[in-house]
């Protein structure tokens, strides 16, 4: 920023007073630049500091657990009976991962499809209808999604499947898919729109059909944006609590079928934390589960970033 | 005009006199000072908040901060010295299933909370005995036809472990019987509101809840050992599924805390606001 401003300032002055005026303005600009640089730097520093504190404090309480329960029991045992001092969290970990995978399996094809529709195919009036609707969906509090899941989706699933309860990871995945759909769709949409027009023109000039243009040119070109859209959707799915709690059944067991009432890390924490004594092993175990969530989302983000970069290089 | 003037003067004098006398009363009561922190049961929170509001009007120099998180956090907070009063749905100075006694704490009875067994409106059963309920919750009875209903699987809905409602229901309605988690047709909910919604929307479901929540046509309260769940039956002693709500304190309460607990236990509050909130006065119980 400094260099062009300087050259502008040196070209402009013809009279002495002007040069003084410009000089003043230039200094003011420089000061503004410096200040904003410091401001941005400190903002990022403050953010890192808070994030660090969160990790340290959750981690500190969480690690107390391993003085009382062996890591092997916590990570490998499927038996979570804390009232009898048995703390096996493997079922929650597996359920969290499978719920996230199922959610993405449902949400990604639909939302990327919708993004393509929005960006490439739909007429203008339809775009100007779909986009605000999706933006609205993001603003609905998750507990409302959960309540709708409980009162509308579950009775429907019960009728279709013939199950008594209907709760389970399928119900949770459907609710979550609806929640992450607008996020994934809108960000992918932006990424697709940002693909330069000349790419499409060139492809069409080579005789491609519209489907070929979309599949072979537009989507690969927008891949980075779409991947970050999926990351954002996924982290929301991993961390979502209130909506999941209402439809998953909250029984600490492995989800062997789509309709087994089960529990994920988030839902188990929210169900139990208020009924557990401070400073008890149980409380430490719940903190460990929170810490684990942090790690899981961190690892998932890392994996997808690495994958995205590799494909980019290839 | 003269009459009007006279009237105004009289009215003003009256207002000033009344205000002065009120100020006098307040000044007399003002000797009580202090800060009371209350934590614990969400079931008792409405009662606590109402009592705090009224108490602070009487004693403006007493500050009361009340919050609710869960029954066990009450005595726990008292133990740690975070709170002066721990609201709890059970007597935490004694052992209950899953929770050890809190030594050195005194349980002050403040209210009676009745609980009801509820079922979805499609369930044809009107009465369940203690043995039948214990069978249902321990997983031995899984079909409604075994207790006189139609041929359908029973969907058991329960509260999470550590809930005050669950502790009391287990002790009183199940006769101390276990609540056993099952592979299917078993669900835990986090709050009374969730429990009500879940039972209301799930056919063949059974659950339990504070009696005050039993409203609407989607759920119905079933009789327990042939006795209907009503406040009258609780008071006359025939309906057994109820529990005292307690204010736990570290040792005997003193100062402002003592005054506050006594206010909550006073006839005026028990028969007034407490009844309006659909709790039952402790004095109504014999024993």
C-alpha cells in the first residue's frame, strides 16, 4: 500500500501548499495503515489466545480422567455405565463419526446439486427465490430443528419403518442434513459463481454439452470452495447438540442399526453434565469427551485440507 | 372548587401518611442484611424465584441470587461454598440410589412435589401397580398386553441418570426398582418438557413427570395402585408418588438464609404463592 501512495503523492504536487497538504494526507494514510495493521494483528492474537485458553482449560480437566480411568478403557470399551464407575466412550466416538458420515452422505450430493442448479441452471427468478430461502434456513435456531424432528420427522419414520420409537442416527442425520444443507449449498454456490466465465466459454467452444461443462470444468475449478463448504457443514454436524439430543434417543450404546436409540459425544455431554457432581470422575470423563470433540473436528479439518491440497497439486 | 381543593389536600395527606408508615415498616425490617445464593433443582426454581421476589420486598437490603441447573448441583454447590442454599428434589443428607449423602448438610423441607406416571393417549391402560411399573422399567414386561392393554410393544421413556424426578420416581413409584436401558424402545430425555413432548408424540409410550406438567389431551396420567394422581389424593395420603423438595444448607441455617427459609416455610407463602405455583404446602402432609 505504501509504494503506490508515495508515487501518487510525488506526482501530484505542483504548488508548495498542495505538496504540504498531500504530505499531511499521506502521513495520515500511513498512520491509518499502521494502526489497522496492529489492530488486525492484535485481533488475531486475541483469538488465538482465547482458543488456546479453551484448549488448555478443557484439556487440563479432561486429562485428570486418566489418573482415574485407563485410556484403554475410555477409548476401547463400549460400556458406558458411569453410575457404576465404568467409563467406556468408544460407542460415542463411533456414533459421532458414523452420524457425521451419514449426514454428509445425505447432505453433500443434495446441496452441491442445489448449488449447481442455483449457479448454472436456474433462471434468474428462481435464483432470487432459492438463495434468500437458504439464508433464512441458516438463521433458524437448532432447537427448533430438533423439535420439528421430534414432532414431525419421528412419527413419519415410525410409520415408514414400523419401529416403536424411530429415534436413532437416521433421524439425527436427516435433521442435521437439513441444518448443514444451506451452509454447504450457499458457499458452494459462491464458489461456482466465482469460476471465470472464459472457462465455460472455452469448454462450450470445444463442443461440450452443458453437463460436461458442469462436471468436467466448473465443478473441478470450484473444488476448493466446495471443499471448504463441506468442512464448514461437517464441523457444524459434529458439534451440533440440541437438535441431535431430541431425536437420537440418548441411550449410551453403539448404533448397530439406523433406528437403534443411541448417543453421540455432544448429546451425552448435554444430557449428563448438569446432573453430575463437580470434580468427580464422571465430570472429568465428560470433559474428556468435549476435548475429544475438539480433536475430532481438528483432525477432520486437517484431513480434508490435506486431501484438497493434494488434488490441487495433481 | 373549594370542595375539590379540600379533597385533594386530604388525599395528599393520606398518601403521605401511608407512604411514611410503609417506610417505617421497611426501616424496622431493614436490620436484616446479607446475600443469599441459591443453586440446584430446576423443578424448585419457580418457587425459589417467587419467594425471593417477595422476600426482597420485605427486606430490601437482602440480595438473593437464584439459579437452577440440576438437583445434585444444589448440595454440591453448598459443599463447595458456592451457594448458601442448595435446592434439591431429594433429601441429600441421606443416601439415595446413585448419590451418597452429603455430610454435615441439613435438609429443610420447603414444598411437596407430586409425580405422575403418564402414557400416550393411544394406550388403553388406566391403572398400573408398583410391580407392573417395576417390571416395565426393568425390561421384564415389554408388551402392553401383559398389563391389560392391547398387543403393542411398550416404549419406555425416562429421564437421564441423576435427575431429581427420576430419583424420586424410582424410589416411590417403582418401589426402589431399577431402570434398565434396553436396545430398542428406550429413550432418555433431558427435561420435563422433553419428556412430555416425547410421550405425547410416541404411540405406546410410558413416562413420568411432575404432576403440574400433566395437561392437554395427548398424554394421560394413569392411576398408581388404583389411586388417581391428584393433589387431593396426595394430601389425604392415598397417592404415594410424591416427594418433598428441600433446601440444603451447611449446618443449621443462620441469619438471612434462616429468615428466607422460614419465609418459604411460613403459612403465608405456603398457602399463597406456593399453592398458586401448583406445589403442595408441606403442612398439608401428615407425616
